[in-house]
């Protein structure tokens, strides 16, 4: 299978030379959280601030948290639904378009208003976005091909979440969590030939990265991550940062993020 590459060590170490030592550059937006659960958004914001020399990091949180959190320059507060989750697609869209890269980190809660706001924002912007964790559930059941035609969209999701996405797109090739690594990799090979969306997932202890029919597989144990830490948001943040410093090199920048 000439589309599949297995990697056991980082062949893209040189990409870290593009991360500046002193002068900061690049802008990242982190979007996520709800009135009752916002720790991941703040932890990821702190992680990126401590580890990457970005010029600006803006963390969008629900407006109901405005009086519960300290006033910090990198916090922005957006309109919310009655249950304390984002409600205004224009606010999300405007933030996405004002930065170099956006990370939709999750904890958005399942409701139709937030789902529509997120979908509208994503469909009306072409700026780079990585969406992960339970935020993927808000778009997984959307029966619209237009979102998957978005060229600057990275979806970091479980195989179960990807199964729902493909099913609701009426994609002809079946994806099942019980399938072998080769079968799953072949599905993403064919899927990314049809859709420009970029893929990150985990299956059978292997990290799968796919774009434009190219599929790279990295053993989870080689990356230094565990099944739980793979999904806690920090890796997604590293992938976002490395893609800011290495634009138009999605696979290479994402693989580099796995090893450091």
C-alpha cells in the first residue's frame, strides 16, 4: 500500500527550527467550555502560553463566566444559551477570522443552538481550524458535505466519531471500530481523496494522520502519549501551534508535534 507510511521516530525535527526563540509570532484562538466545565480551555491556554512563543492567544469562554473568572487580557466572553454554552455564530466566526489558527477544544455541551452556531461559523470562514474532543459530536451528525469540503479544517476525533461523520455523509465506504488498522487507514486514504478535510485519529494503539490520500501511522507508545493523555487537549494544542509555525505542512507539523 503505497499510500501508507509507518513512522517510528520523528523525521521532521527540523520543523522546530521554525519555532522562534525570542521574537513571538502567530495568533491562536482557543474556543471551548461551558458555564459548568471550562477547565480544559484554561489549562490548554496555559499550556500553549508556557510552551510556544505565540504573539497572542485569545481564549473564548461563555459570557456567564465573566464574573467568575479573573479579568485577564487573553480572555474573551461570548454570548451564551440558557444552559451556558455559545450561541452566536458571528462572534465565533469573527474570532476565527482574526487569528492565524483556531482550536475548538470542546466541553461545548450538546444542544442544537450551539451546534448551529458552530456549524455556521465554520462554514462561513476559510481560516485554519482544529476541532476535537466532544466538539466533534456537534458536527458529527450534520448531513452536509459542505463542511467536509473546507480546505483548512482538521478534525481530531475518535474512530467512533468518524464513523458517525462518514455515515451521515452517506459515504459509501463503511468505517467500523472493529476493523483492522489497514482497513481503517484505507478508509481515510479514500476519504481524504474525496474531501480536503484533514484527519487525526487513534486506532489499535496507532495514531493515524491523513490528508489528500496520504496516510501516516505512528505508534502511540513511540509518541510518549497514552490513550487518555492523547485526548486531554494538550496534543491538539501542540498540533495547532506547530501548524501555525509550519503552514501548509499539515502532516509534517502534526507528526513533529507527536514526538516532543
